[in-house]
């Protein structure tokens, strides 16, 4: 085995173990941390595949931003102690069936000679490999592909994200307004001049 | 020896040098801070242990080693123990992509001073700083103490808010140098430093690194007057020292990064080639010490932000300003009004 393979196997083991740990932890904070470990393994896989740009973005966006926000919400709500109980019990058997199906399809594709040979390889990839590995996966080459070949999808994703962002802003603003109205209403009805703040909590 | 073995030894020696440099730097940054802030407040500061108090850090370390290691009853034992390590690691690894000198020759062996000059250097820095908050948050949560928890929550909110402005501020030197490699950015500043070409980005970046390292006036996660000691309230002994160490190592690391991005890094208009290239690290050292002294000066001068003001400043001032700066820089580069050093 080459050092690369050994490294891959160790990482794969950690990735799978952390994924299982994430699923089986009862404590939400522990589950989130296992997921962070898993994201790190995936970033290291990207590095092994000569995609350093993707690896760094994976860490910044998923481990650095999204999971930090998850942890923030879990801690703020004290949600790590809330047990879901039996409401999700029916999902277990269903998940097993779906996993077996997915695994079956994956193994079929990987090992059937007909499909395996016809697997489409992106043109960009082969071109980059032909040109040599030096620039493959560098920020410049990723940027060029993104802004020339995939400009339209890139812009559309940008618009989608903008819509989601505006949606989030509107949702929080709306809550503020109704909250103020309710408070005004409560102030109006309370006879002894109480502000009605108690009901707001 | 094969090339691979030489490469491994080369990298290992540089990594050990960076780590030893950071740990020693931590010890003497505490000394610098205590002496300098004492001067600013018309005091003398620690001057008993050794000449001018130079042995004070070692005395402190010795004391902390013999402190009792306390574990709160309700603490999450594993995470409580891991948190100090998780805080220290990003501070130790972030300098891996920053060159601290040019080509040197040591007993006939040619090498570049700098661990890894990768083409995503700037992104690596952004990635490592973005995960630096985990140690603080986990320490706050695992202590199962409400003050520690508040400190952890504050640290999270602060990091997320200032990270965006920091990323956008870094964009300016990246666009000017047309590269994400730290050595390219330093090379692009051979004639003029980016702090003069990009003053707004430099100021925003400096403010955000103060926030990311929880330095005053952004030290809300450990605000003594409100939160006892914030996220490390329950920690003692060497675990407490680890948090302390991480904070000072982060100060050194971000000072080095600021020097590389805006102050020309190890270069000083050709002077770095003196002494067979060994002048480079000395120049970088001087810049880092200047930046550290500036941080101490800020701490002695500015009062702490109020929490809502901190958030408003991050989201309503720094973020729009850094975004506008990035857009204007991009447009000016495309129109060839300001030069890009590609």
C-alpha cells in the first residue's frame, strides 16, 4: 500500500466513526462536534484529491460558520438536554431500508463493467489533467471555470441565496412588529399601568 | 538521503521553530504587556524576577504548574479537558502559510524561510481563524457555569459577526496581488506597502483581528466586571494557562499575518537580503513587536464596547464598509486606475 492509501484508510475510518458517533449521540452538542470532525475528514479528502481550494472552503463554511451557528443555537436554547423520545422511532427502520437501497445502487454502479466504463468524466477535469497537475484545483482555475463555464448557474445560486437572506430578514422584522403591537395592546388593556412585559417572554 | 526524507526533516524543523517561537513569544508578550501597560498607567510593573522582570513569565509558569487542577462536578469531563487544547491548536498552526524570510543557505543547504507557501494561503488563514472559536465555546459550555456559558455565547456571536468583515478586508490585498499565496502578496509590496494603498481595508482588518483574538475593546467573552472571567471562569492551573497562552499566541499570529498582508511581511525595501537573508526574520520580528505594542496601547486607551454596540458596529459599519471597499477596489483594478501586481 502506498502512503496515500494508508492515509486514506485512516481518514475514512475516522470519518465513518464520527458519522456513526454523530447519529448515536444523545447529547446534541456531542453530535454537532462529531459532525465537525466528519467535515474535517472530508476537507482532508479534498486535499488528497488535489483540491485545496475546496478543502479550505469546506472548513471555513461548514466547520467555521454553519456548525458554529448550530452550536450557538443549541447552547442558546439549552436544546442539548431535550430528548426527542419516541416521536422519531418510525424513522429507524425506514432509514435502514433506504441505506441498503443506496448502498446497492452504489455497489452496482462501481462494479458493473458496462456502466463503469461509460461514467462521464467532466471535460474540464480531463483538460486540467492533460495540462498537468500544478494549476488543477487552484483558486484561479476554480474561479475561471466558475465564472466562464458555469456563470449562469453561479448567478442563479447567488440570487437564491439573496432571496433566502431577505426572507430571513423579513421574518425577524415581522416578529418585531407583531411583538410591538401585542405589547401596545397589552399596555392598553392593563388597568393599573403595568407594561405587560411579562407576557412577552 | 532521498528527497522525500529531506523534505520531511526540512518541514519538521520549520514547524518546531514556529511552535517554539510562538511559545517563547507568548511568554515575553505577557511581559511586554504588563511592563508597557504599567508604564502607560504610571506604574512600574513586574520588575523583581530577573533583570527588568525578564524572568517573570517563568515564575508565573512554575506557579501555574503547581496549582490544583479543578474539575466542576457537573462539567462534561471530556470536552472540559479538550477545550484548552482545541483553543491552542489554531493559534499554533495558522502561521504555517506565512513566510518569515526569503531564500537562505545553511551549511550549503538552500531553503526558504516559511513552512508551506500554498496557493490558497489566505483561505487557509480564514479557515483556521474561523474554527478558532470552538475552544472558547466548548470551554464555556462544558464548565456548566452560567457565566462561562454567557462568555462562550458572546464569543460565538462576536466571531461570526466580525469574521465576514475580516474576509472582505483580506480580499483587498488578494485582489491587488492577484494571488492568494502569502509570498506573492508580500512580493507585490516590494515598492509600496498595501497599508498605504488600502488604508480602509488595513484598518478594518486590524479592528476585526482585535475582535477575533478577544482583545480589548472586544474582550466581552471574558469581561471581568460582568462575567467573573467569562469562558475560563472554572479553569485553573495549566488548563487556564493554555487559554492564556492561546490568546497571546493568537495576538502574535495575527500580528504576523497583518504584517504580511499590509506591511510587506519580512521585506523592508531590499534590507531583508542583508546577512545572507537572515535580516528577513528580524524585520518581521520588529513589525510583530510594534503591532503587539499597539494592541497593548489600545487596551490601555479604549473602554470595552457595550454588547449591542459591538454587534451594531460589526454589522452596520464594518461589514458595509469592507464590502464597499472590496467593490471599489475591484472596479478600479478592472479600469486600470490602481495597479494590480499580477
